[in-house]
């Protein structure tokens, strides 16, 4: 989700830190020429050690009341980590086409050739494709008029496998000179393993439409994470920083300390990532996910890895857990990785009724996690045992956290 990183506004926390005159001070000239308008990398000009210190303090501010916060897990190299890169296309009045990102709070397109967050090979491929558009007379979509064909370019890269997916997002199914255009791309980048035409004809802020047409390769890439192989499609719910995702999920599974007699619930399971990693130590794993296509991919991934003790269900997490409670299903460990807003009281009340021995909460923000921890601990039945921050979205003001709760004796 590189596009999500670029669109976010500076958080209240960042403003607070500046008001408090912390050691973070912006240099007169940024490393990135559009950083003052993109505002995707809030800490682009801050030394990495200082970034980690700021994030550590951020987590401690919101979660310190629940227990000691472990030192944040950072990266050896916090640059160019994003395995998913999105570019918006824009045509100038003189006919020049460039790729870039939206200026914060607007739909003005800022030209970007290289980004410190994005995979460098992905940036290179985007520039190549952009350079070919004019000669192939492919029109650029205009949001105001609704005229034009090419809307976005999306690149996904397998960090370990090296496989590369190119998604050409278009406003309609027509594709003039399709074969020649694809040949031209592959001639310059033979390392590309699949090319897909995605059709998005709606006046929407969503990058991808619901229709995919495979025009080269198998239509997906594969990559490995914590010893498991995963199939990744254009729509897959797969985190953008593979190195830190592995650290995040390995930490979560280690804290859960699962034994081979225990049943695990993976709520908000996506394409099955953490549930599959946990399956090596569990008796049974149950995954639930509201996104139907993600559930389909999770089943494929489990079969690909020959995992037989895992099952996936397409349902709302709260309703599903309520069903488990009513059916008197015993669950020993619950992993939950909810949206940024948190998990909601319906789900959490159901989890408390389910009464697992351990809850491992993976959060993408300490504010929402703090609110949910208040709810989960208010009865005194659960206590926070461990809090581990992980720097997944380096250079930004966001931080992921793994939190272990255990039943009180």
C-alpha cells in the first residue's frame, strides 16, 4: 500500500512532537523534491535512529499504562522496502505524460521518478511504461471529463522470489495495440513475470476495479514469508514490507507460545498469512475474513503449502466468533489484526465470551489499540503481558504493535 502511505496526513502525534520542540527538526532542503507536498514520508529527513526513538515514545505515550513497552524492532536498511508501488498518470497540456502521486488533500498529481519508500525496480518499470504511452497513442484518463484510457500503474514484487507483476489500470476493456505494447515493455524489462489489465471505469478513489484480464504470464506472483509460500494477485491483502512483516508475525507467533494440542483462531485473516505460520505449532487453525476473494486466496495458499489443519470462513469476525461461542467451540489462542480503527465492541465482547487463554493483538496504531485494550482488560479477566512495536512503514509516522494478553489466574 504505497499509495496509502502517500495519501495520509501528518498525525496529531507528529504535530505534538513538533510543538514539544523535540529533537526532530526538518532540514531546509529535503532529500525528496516533493516531500513538502506529498507528505507521505514524514521522517524522510530524520536520521533513522531518531525515527525509532520518536516511534518508541509514541507507543509508550499511549500504551505505557498497560505495561512495559519493549524496544522497537527496526530495519537494517529502511529505504526502498515497499513491494507494492502505485503511480497515478497525468498528461500535461503539451502532451507530456508523467507518473506520480497525489498531492496531499488534493488530486493534483506530483511527478515522481524515484521514491525512498518504493522498490527501485518498480520505479524503473513505471518510468519505462510511462515513456511508451505517447508513442503508442494511449490516452490518459481525465478525472473531470471521464475521457481517456490509462489511469494507474501498479507494480507488485516478490521480495524473495524476484517475481514481478505489472497491473495496467484502465477505464475500459479496450486496449489498442495491446500485443505490441506488451512486447515493448517486456523487451526493456524481461524480468517481468506477469502483466494484467485491470478495468476500473467508475469515478472512484479506488485504484483497482473488480475485473482483471491476464495478458501475459500467470496473473499472479508468488513469494515466501516465514517459510510459507503465498500467491499474490493484484487485489491481495499482503503487507508492503515483507522483511518487517516476517518480524511482526514471527514475534506474534512466538508470544502466543502455541502447543500442538491448542486450537487457534485467526480473525481478520486476509490471505491466511499468520494463521498458516501458526499452523506449524497448533492442533487446529480457524481463519475468518470478510473479504471473499481473500478467503479464496487463503484456501489456495494453504493447499499450496500442504497445510491440512487449517480452515477458512468468509464471514464478519464478530458474527463468526458469536457463532463459535454459541456452538461451545473451545479456542485457546486468538490472533486478531483488525483495521486501523480497531476491532469494535461486538467482536471484542464475543472474544471475551469465547475466553481463550491468550489473545495476540496485532495493531497498526497505538491509539486504537489503547482503546481496545481498555475494553479487553476492564473486567480483570485479561492482563497485558507483552507490548512489542515493529517499524513496518519506515520513514512514515506509523508503527505496528504486537500485544499479548493472557488470562489472569
